[in-house]
C-alpha cells in the first residue's frame, strides 16, 4: 500500500513540476519570438532608409 502511495505522489510531483517548467519555457519562447519579429521589422526599416539615402 505504501509503494502505491509513493508512486502516486512521485507521478503527481513530476506532473506538477513539468507543468511549471513548461509554462516558463513557453513564456521564454513567446518573449523570444516577439523580440525576433521586432528586430526583423527594425532591420527591414533600416534597409529601406539605407536604400532611400543612396537613391
């Protein structure tokens, strides 16, 4: 009986920790993709300004 409770507790602990780790990884992923899109947008504008100055 004690081993059953042990494995249930172990599984529950692993599930809860995996949830919080996944939540943090998703937060990092979304922050990174938003920053990447902003950087691409700024670089594209910079290229347009360079072409405008040259022409």
